[in-house]
C-alpha cells in the first residue's frame, strides 16, 4: 500500500514508541530471567558452601591429610560443580578441573577479593582455564582472630542459562517480528485512512493554487479534518467568486481602456511596457509594445524626462510631445504621466491625447483672424483714403470726385462680398447635422448658371457651354446650396481663364452618383498649391485675385456646402493649361 510522506511520519511517530517499548520490555524480560536464573544458581552454591564449611575449614587449616584433589572432588560431588581452594595469598591449593600447579594466582579475582572482605563474593565471567562463561561464588568458611583461613570457591558453567536466554531471545524476536509485521499492516492501513482526507485537501489546495478554482472536496469526515476541508471548500467558492468579479472588472477596465480615444501606456520601474491600448499604439505608430522597453520602440524627445519627472513627484507631470510620423506629418501629443506603486517599485502610467488637429485648428484660427483683418483692412484703408481726399477738397474737383466715389463703391462692394461670404461660412458650419436635402433635377440649375454667366464670358470672349446634360439628372441636395456651388466654380473659371479661352460645364452619372465637372483653359494651379486651394483666404496669386474682386473664400464655401450635402469635391490642374473641379453628389 502506497503511503504519503506524512503517512509515513504519522505511522513512524506512533509505531516507533511501540517498537521501542517492545524491545525495551523484551530486553528487561531477558535481563530479569537471566538475573533470576543466576540468583537460583547463586543460592544453591551458597548453601553448598555453607554445607561444606566445616570440612573446608579443616582442609584450609591443613588438618586433612588426604589428597587435596580427592578432597575437592569429594566435596564438589557429581553435579558438575567446580570446587577450588584458594589460600589467603591467592595460591590455588586444589581444583576439581585443573592442576593447581599450572593455575594462576587467584588473588586478583573479583569474587575472591570481595569474599576476603565480606565472606561471600559473586562474579560472572569467562574462565581463562576452562574457556567457558562461569558463575562464581567465593566463601570464607572461618576467620581466626579476624583473619580468613582461606577461600572456598564454587563455580558452574552458565552455558545452559545462555542457551535458555538464546531460545527466549529467538522466540521473542520471532514473536516481535510477527507483531511488527502485523502492526505495520494495521498501522499503514490506519495511517492511510487517517491521512487520505489530508491528501485530498492538499491536492485540492494545489488545484486552487494552480488556478483550478472549481476544485471541491466531498465525503469529508465529521472531525477537525472535515472542518478544515469544509473551510477549504468555502474558500474555493469565495476565491472563485472573487476571481470572477476581478476578471469581470479587469475585462471591463481593459475594454474601457481599449475603447478610449486617449492612448494609455503603463511602464514598470525599468520603463518596460506592461500595458498599452490600441489608441496608444496608433498614436505612437508602434504595432506592439507589451514586454518591451519604451525607449526601444518609441523615439520621442522629452518622453524619458517626462517619466523621470513623474517618478520624482506625487502630482502628475504634463508635457507636450512633438514628433514626425513615417509620412512626415507632425504629430502633437499632450502627455500626462502619474506614478504608481507595484510590489514596492515605482511604475508610471502615461495618458496621451492627440492634439494635432487642435493645434492645426488653432493655427487656422490665427491665420483666419489675420487674413480677415488683412482683407478688411485693405478696402477700409482705401475707402478712408478716398474719403479723406474728398473731405480735403477733392469733392469739388469735377475731374476726380466721381472717380474717387467709384473707387469707394468698389471697395464697399468688396467688403459686402467678404462679409456675405463669411456669413455663409458661419451659417454652413452651424448646420452640424448637414443641410436639409431633397431630390432635385440638376439640369435646370446648370442651364440657369450658364445663362447667368454668359455676359461675363462674352466680355472676355470665352466659350462657356454645358455638356452631357440632355436628360434629367436627379440628385439629393439643397437647391440654394447647389446654385451657390455652381456659381462659385463658374465665376472662378471665367475669372482665371484668359480671353479667347473656354469653360465647359458637364454632368454625368458614375457609380450611382452624379458628378459635376467644371473645366477651364485658364492659368492653372501649381502642384504645391492644390492641397490648399480650399482653405479660407488662400490665393494662388494674391494680387491677381484681389484685382478681380475675389475674397479668397469661394472655394472654401464650395467645399463646406458639398460636404454638408454628403458629397465630395476634388481638383486637378496643370499649370498654364487649365483646371478641372469635380463635385460628386449622391444620386436622387
């Protein structure tokens, strides 16, 4: 039967005392048996010594003339007892088993020394004469004037006692061995029964530690171990619930962070990224950040100093980071970094806001204010100059007063157009949800626009015609806005086309949409200016545009109106050969 280490320890802790007790009892029993047998022999030898004390005294005094060996053998009898007569000086006088002349002096024998003092001496030892383990009893039969006359020593071989003890020892070992084997089996069974719930509890605890939170214990005993197992079951339920709640919170937090427009990056004490959301990776232009050093993947000036500053203070550190993306576009990020403690080490969480568009809009706003101020200042300065001249006396100058007033009227017209265009842009931008649209036939609007610009085209000997609009062209849009878009495009085309050129207005159906195209043979637009022609107050040739009465807002209005109707506007141009503007609108 396989036992766990704890079972072995439990079994050993209970079996060892039993085995030690059994061994101790056996040793005591053998020792007591040996002592009893020796005491029996000692008693018999003592009585024998007392019984032959008279003759022994006579022999030791020298009163017997018989042969000493015969005397010793006669007194010892036929029971196998060895008799030795020893003089006071230790000389062996007679012995039943050995020639006294060849025997050593026995004064140093323990039993002899004790007997000389106390009359009786007892010892057990191997005999150097007969080469056996012997039991000795020495006796002083008489003292004369306090001095012993000699020593009578009886001895017996205790081989029989050793044999009896050996048999007893063998029987004890056999019985003890059988008992140990039986105890081993019973103890092992009981230890297994006792430790099996502990083994299951240990296995369940290991399962919980390794993440198997559904692990539960069954068939628990109704004792302290059962209470422990029940507590572990309740712990498993609570841990499972806590893990579920934490997992749900973590999933919710990760979903929130992943869905944030702001980028979030967390780094540890070594600036290695432990978390980053998709927005952060997109803002930094790095597809993978986790587990890498932030310095390895992101090359942005001031980022390292931002992290260092955040670690050195309690409040958040803030800074604007500027870098160029792979396309060459300048990206501006507002970064806010705050320190946190994790396992006693300082990490940093960085929140990134993309303010590139905000900075661009701020620049556009500054440019817009500057442009508006400049555009207003120019005609106002001209008007003021002419008015001052008239006040100073030019009003009475019949040759110039009318010309001055005409100049004032032209500049007032420019101001009126500028204010009207600004109001149009403001009105368009306020309609954040787009312009109200309806199904319209574009062809009548195009014909009307061509007729309205016939006079201006005729004055410059420009051919202005409509192409490809034979049937109805249904679009979804706002009538007034469409008229303004077509008017602005035709007006620009005629203004920037030299005399003898041509302007063509065409409309066609493409891929489920209606495309309006205005093509001229004018001066064209340089490639570097194509992306900026729709900006407010942007002019390719500022002097020429002002001379023609342009405000610099027409194309910006076109772009906003087309976008508000769900369409798109584009431009293609070749310098010196002409320009083509295209407007794509949803088909009605």
